[in-house]
C-alpha cells in the first residue's frame, strides 16, 4: 500500500483516544510532529514543514498510510515519573500527553512503526530518549528518522555498541541545546524583569495581558477596589466580603480564598511590582487602589454597605 494516501491527522487527546477505540489496537505507521513554541514555527520547524518531510519519507519508503500526531509541547520537560540523572521526576500533568498516549498504543501493538522528523522531536533529554527508544524496541516497534545521519543509530544496537554511543552523543547535543535555550530564556526574563516588565505568567485579578505586559482590566479592578474598601473601611471578614460583593451586584463568585488572594496582592495593586528575582519596581500604570477608599466609594457605589449582621447568607448566591 502506497504511503501517498492521505494520512489521518490527530491533534487532541479526545481525537486520538477516539481513533484508537474505533480502529482497535493493531500494528500501523505513526508519524509524530511537535513544536515547543511559536519561535520554532518562525525558525522553520513548523508542523507543516515536519509533516511534509515525514510524509515524503513515508512515501519514499513505501510505508502504509500513516496516522499523524501533531502536538505543541515542550520536549525539554521530563515526562517520566522516575528521576533521571541530573533531572527531577516529572510532576503534575504530562508535558506531552499526545506523545504518551501514542507510545501506549505503539507498545500495545508490536510490529508498528514510528516516524519522526528528527530524534529531538522525540525527546530533548538524553536519558529519557534512550529509555523511550528501548521501551519501543522491546515492543518490536521500528523508530525511523527522516534525517539520514540518524537512520543508522536508530537501529536496535544489538552487539554493536557504537550505535548506542553515537545515539547518546546526538542525544547529549540535543540536551545541551535545550539547556542553552533555557539559559537564553532565563536571561531574557531577567532583562525584561530588570526594566519592570511582567514575566510571571497569569497576572493577579484586576489585570490582563496586552502586548506581552500587564495592564489594568477596569471591570475587575473595580471589584478589587470594592474588596479593599469592604476590608479596610468596614472591617468585614473574608466570608462577609463575599456576601457584600453579591449585595453590590458582583455576579462573579468570590469564596473566602479568592478574596484572600486579592488581598494578598495589595503591593501590586498599589503600583509596586516585585519580579520573580526579588527586584522591586514602581509602576504607576498598574496602580489600582486609590489613597482614599471612602471617597472612591462615594463616587463609585450606588448604595451604602450595610452592617455585616444585615448581609444575607448563601441564599443570595454567595458560595461561601
């Protein structure tokens, strides 16, 4: 059967799981394409480019029609729950869930074939790469790379230790490149943080991301001011603040832990941004809290806040 036939393209866990359930466990040809970042797309490592290279390779090798897996994920994070030398054990969600599910299908169907554009799409951690390769080889899975220099080293080593040596050298270079990328990213983060730029992922409630920096989100900033007004002026407890928010027309649910997270970000709301490297920056553009909360409340609130004893309980919709 010619490899020129249209492949099945799967890019999500539900799609891949559904395909495996519907088609059953049997030997087949898989193609795995992966990008980590948008920068990789720009540098010519796009999913489209990898797909074209892999499918051309499948056609040249006269392989059966492929099942093509496309994933946007990092291969620099360990996916195994065991601790590898010099690496922490994987924690939390698997960084490459599509790859993991595909590997389980390969292991369950001896005689399958896996095609990758380059071996570093497989993993950028040398020890992990070797463990995954041996797992697949033990399941009689053939692993192929479109890069001719990697073709020979992807044969099961057998009595020839030189293939293992060369594969480990290639893997070490991939791991070194990963470390250099991480170092450059860290240097970039430090440089941006030194100028007061936001480098901490999702910002606190009251802000949103715009042009790779944090800006005030006025609808939620109003709620932030209201929370601090209820705390600082009325002295309400966390739970009472949640009930008072409902009284003032806030439809978003605020349990006491969410209220506490807002109160814990006071420094940021007063225009002082502390970056992850403990640098402190004055940023008037993110200053949310007014100096006089009572004056703000007179202008911003349509009705006065009643005493805590008069605030209704969960029947008003506050989840507590």
